């Protein structure tokens, strides 16, 4: 029997909303457009799954979303490391 797919998607939505609200003050200081693009592609993937579109559309959108997540978190991490090292250098 198992858990309904709709319940799982609802859990995804609630967790993502919680994440965005919890880290809003940090997210707005970053290149958040990349994060929004990633989330948009994940939404497309979920819509494709719900309406049983061609699997290539669903998996393609998911892959593009993952790539944008990679871009976002790589840039955000590099920026944070750069800011931290500049602070350390200015203290010395």
C-alpha cells in the first residue's frame, strides 16, 4: 500500500518552506536567483511527475535543478570562505 505520492510532495513543500523561512536573512545576501531557478526546475519536475509527462522532461528538469543547486551552493560557499579569509587577514 505505502504512502501517497501527494503526501510526499506536501512534505517536500513544507520542508522547503521551513528552510527558506529559517534562512531567509542569509539567503537574501546571496545569489538567490540561482536558488529560485533550481526550485523552479524542481517544481517542473514534480508537475511532470503528477501529470505523467514524458520521463525525460521530469528527469531533465530534476537534473537542471540539481545543477543550479550546485551552482548556488558552490558560489555561496566560496563567497563565505572568501569573506572569512578577508576578515582574518584584516585582523592580522
